[in-house]
């Protein structure tokens, strides 16, 4: 009975020799085609949108994944060790070769080919292992790093079935070496990126000496395949289970059910690997193991590497048959679009004359497309956003012009700045009129502020023209990628050569405005109008504040009248005793000072501390004579006094002087006049700059059709012509 149960296990060391002819013939015809497609799509990388059928091997670290793959191939060729061995996804394509007529095998009948070593056959499987290690270390280094970049390997052998497998890194929990702290999450994400596709068959490998319900491989498989319709379970290391236990419930699916079932196998131990135990001897040991344990006799179709290879081949073929119609439809759809794109590139031209004519046609259409986009005449005009020349107009009007209009010419100038400038311009004397120098100095400071936004505007237009140049690539131009790159470089240089003189012109425009302040401009407010407007503002401000200060004004008038009465009585006493001797320290200084101030200023108004009350009584000559005598006696006593030593010293002026804090009415008027002049002239300059800067930019930043000759005469274009 045991012999009948295990009659399908080969004794010649080939785990794949007993496959039914229909399945083998179908596998030989369909799977190689899928493998060829995988090689093509692997070269496309992320550009490929078609997911092809494949088998992904998933398991935790040291679960026996590598042993399963080597058993399927029948050769030792994978890196082995105690730590993590698979650090990059290995796409393994098994290609079955036909046997000889006599059924014999030669040593040269098996070899491997790497996709990155195209066309090179490697007959030494130890060399294949070294190449896998070298490619892994080349990408991730020597210290246990992990990468998602694939290594693609083909194994050609008569002893294999046509299967495509992907050996993924084992799930690990504790980072070692150079592995990042989130190594477990990264590996799980990498595994999920393969098994999430419906075209992928999941080979979930779990060791028999662990709890199957806690298997990392089955947990990952359940995330991508909840119903278990495309997951095959593999139970490894059946020979090291505890005595008295077996994997029967695992293989029957009583613990974690799977639609595709389970296969149990026996792996080589680490001791067997160190002792160089061959795959053939391992298969013989596996056969003997299942033969000697009656519990597995009824499960012969679920035990052993040969059954695993057979089941994988059959399931993969059935899977391909199921998805083949949809796969064929997607490939045909993409073929139609690719053929249409290819036909749009035109035919290949071999003659020099034809190539030159084609280049001229490409350049002509390129410039026409560029200029039509700038001028707003493009046939592919967008309707959802501004496009081409409309963006340039938006930059000029809504960004540049609006920015200049929002600038306050007096925003960064305080009243103290204007007051200081006016006093500096008057020198050692008091100004009779508002000087022109402060106005010119301050207005130049405002004009220079227009330079930066003007240069930024030129840079924005340059960047927009570069974007337009990228949008002009026609299908014919995309046919020649090298020419396309060169043309972009030439257009960039061409626009850059126009940007430099445009920026120079903008700087000259600003310098012109600064060098000559045209106060005769018809739109300029002028000095007289500015003074009149300032006085009017000053009066309006005073009238607005007078009602609030009315009570205070009456008190001031009463105090002044009282002070005037006191001054009258005090001066009368002095007039009655002009000839009495007065001591030196009792000279009437205060009265003389008031009189002298009155005579020097000639002020006879009522507001001169009541002086007009003294001299306003009919203008009598007696009071004038007395006043003169008092003034004369004071002067004589002053000039005749003998020199005395004084301890009064002046404070030295500080290093930095600023005007006094109190502002007079005249200074307020001068500040207002200066601000009016600044705003008036700045608005004139602003309008000039808003008009001339866009003109300068569009003149020097070239539209290609206006400079067609210079564009086509550039060295790069001539080279390709």
C-alpha cells in the first residue's frame, strides 16, 4: 500500500519527471511565452502596466524558502546562512529543456542566465550563487541591508517544470547590521506589493515546528487573498517535529483552510548543507521519510517536492488560462496604441538630403507652435486655465503693474527722515523756502525701489517662455530624443541671451529716471500747488482741532491780560526812578531784556507778553525817550563792566545729532509739501516703468519667428542639420 501511495515519487533524482502529458505540453507552450513577456516588461520597469502571472514565495526568516526553491530546481545555487540570506527579490524562471532521445543527461544540459548578463550562460551553479551574492552586495552592501530591486535569473534544465517564482526576503522582526529600525514594515510592504495582484499565486512557506495559526506567511497571504483562492501552503521541516506529533491536520487544512491546499516537504538541515549533501540524496531521504510513516500514506498527493512541483505547474497553467483572455485584450489594446504612435513618427529616412529636409520641417513646425502659443493662436488651446501668452499678460498686468501700484512712496520714509533731510539741505542757515535737494534725494530712493520688481518680472517671463518651449514638442520631434534635448538646450540658451540685454535695459530705464528729475513734467504738481495744498491741509487740521481746545484758549487769553497788567505796573515803577543809583547786582535785567527783545524783533503784537499794552497808548514821545534812556543806561553799564570770570560751560555736541523732538508749524508744512512732491513724481515714474519694462522684455526676450535666422544659425542646430 505504501509502495502504491508513493509510486509517483521518482527514484532518478528528478522531482518533475512524472507530469501528465497534457499538462506538460500546455505548460511548455504557455509558460515560456509569459516568461518572455516578463523579460520585456522588466526592461520597461514602471512603464509597464500589465501584471503577468507568477508565483511569489513568502515566509519568515529561516522558514525554508530557499530549500524549497533549490529542491524544485534540483541544484544548490542560492546563498545560505544563519542570518537573512535573501536580501533582494529573486525572479526565478525555470525553463524545461527537452531530454535526449535516449533520455540521458549531460553535465552541460543545465545552465543559468542573468538578465543583467544578457547572453552569458553560466554552467557552474556555484558561480550563479556568487553572482547573486555580488549583485546583492553591490546594491545593499555587506551588512544585511535589504532592497526591492529585482535580480532576474533563468534556469534551463530538463529536470524542471516551466514555472516562474519570486523569492522574496524573509519576514524579520529585529533589525540587524545596517537594517533600518522599521525593517519589518519595509519587508512586509515589499511582499504586499507582489502578492496584492490577482495574477500572483502565493506560495506561503511555514515550518512544521511552529504554530500554524501564527504563521507570518499565512497572515500576509490572508491580507492579499482573504478567501485563499490563490494561496498554496507549504509545510517545511516535517522531520523535526516533536515526537508523537505529525502535520496531518495542517495538510488537510483543518487548522487554516486554503482552497489550493497544502504540500508537506522535508528540508535539508544545516548540517546536511555543511556536509554538502546533494539534492538527489535529500529527495531520497524525503521519500524514505514519508514511506516510513504510515500517517502520511493517505496523503501521498500532498507530500514531497515532486508533488509540489506538479501542483505549482498545474495551478500556474490553470491560472494563466483563467486570466489569458483579459491579458490578451490588454496587450492588444496597448499594441494598437503603440502601433498608432509608431506610425505617427513617420518612416525612417536614410539619405542625408532627406534627413536635412526632415530636420528643417521639424524646426519650422516647432517655431510655429512656439509662436502660436505665445500669440494665443494655438489649436490646442486650454479652456480650464490660462495658457501661453495669456499667462504672460497676467504677469504683466495682474502681478507687475498691481505690485507697483500698491507701493506707497512714503511708506518707508518717516516725517523725521524728511525733516532731517530738509535741515541738512539748509546748511548753517534757516531755510526761507522748501529746498529742492531733499526732494531729489528722497525721490531717488523711491525710484530705485522699482528695479527689483522689474527684474523679477523679466525673470518670470523668461521662465514662462521656457515652459512654452517644452510644450511645443511635436510627435515628430519626440521621435528623435537626442535632437529634442539639444533643441531644448538651444532654445534655453537663445532665451537666456535675450534675458541679459533685457535686464540691462531695465537697469538703464531706472538709471534714466534717477539721473534726471523732470520737475517740468506736465503731470507734476509743482512747488506752488504743493505749498497751497499743504497749507490747506494744515488749516483744515487746525479747524478740526480748534473746537476741542476752546476752553483752554479762553484761559490763555485771561492769563495774558493779567500778565499785561502786571507788566504795566512794573515798568511804571522803573520809569519813575531812572536816575537813582542801582547796584551792580540789582540791575533791571528782566525789564531791559523784554525791551531789547521787543526792539530787536520789532514785534508789536498783542501776543508779545503784553508789550503792546505799554507802547500802544497813543505813541507818546515821553515814554519812548524814557525807554531809550533805560536801554542806553543798561548798555552803558554792560559795556563798562569790568571783565569777570564765569564758570558756565557748554555741553559738547554728541557724535550723532538729530532734530529736536518738537515740530513747528512751518516744519509740518514743509514735511507735507515734500510728501506731496514725492507722491506726485513717483506716480509719474511708476507709470513710465509700468509701460516701458514690458516693452523692453518683449523686445529682447525673443519670439523665435522674429529671430528665425539667428535661431537656425546657432552652432547646435547647424550641427544636427
